[in-house]
């Protein structure tokens, strides 16, 4: 699998190992995993701490994603930024998130110069917007902002 920026309408990011990443169902979430050390990455293991061990959210080895060891619910939804591996970046994009994707994700890398190392542990929270929350939209007519009266109403909107 490769990363296709056109498939992602909204990518939500967070600093590695800091604040939880929040997404709404159906959105894509960017899970960072950048190793600051030296040496080439040869294996990338993305797992979830609350799911069965032995299978991965994503496993990259031998230059490709290993679908035989991937949890079925993540197949066709995980994009590894393969071109970034040489830059020691094993970040992924989880597409079409669901509330079942909420949990703690761990990224481990194996490098040529040392063993496997935990690089990031990220909490993902997938939840719908709270009831009553709406996005504000500004309607602009003919390159001019509408004029509002004393009551805040606008007859031009």
C-alpha cells in the first residue's frame, strides 16, 4: 500500500507520544512514528495494546507490507508512507476510522544497527462530534462581507 494524498480529506495529527489524536468516524488519522536515530529501518511493527498479539495493525518487512500478519479489520485502511522509510519515518495514515479504532497504538522499528525499539505510543480517540456542535459558515456575496444590523441579523445572508 502507498500513501495517496487525494484519498484523505482531513488528516488529524498530534505530536509523537503527547496529546491524544482525535478523529471523527469516517475521517483519516495520521499516526506519527519518526525515529531520530541513525541506521536504516528494516522492519516496522504497528500494534494496538488491547488487541491480540501476533497480529499487527501493520507489519512492514522485506520491503513490503506483510498482509498475512495484519489484523483483518485494518486491511486496506492503513497507508505506510513507504517513501519516508529511508528518512527513518514509519508514520502511517489510518483511513475511514470507526469508534472501534479507539485505543493505544505502538510503533516499533528494527534497524540494521540495533534491535527492535519502541518509537511511539499514541492514543487515538474516534468519536462523533458532540450533539449541537455545528461548523460556522460565512456566506460572502460578491467579494463583500455582509453588513449586519444592530441586532446582528443580516438580510443579505
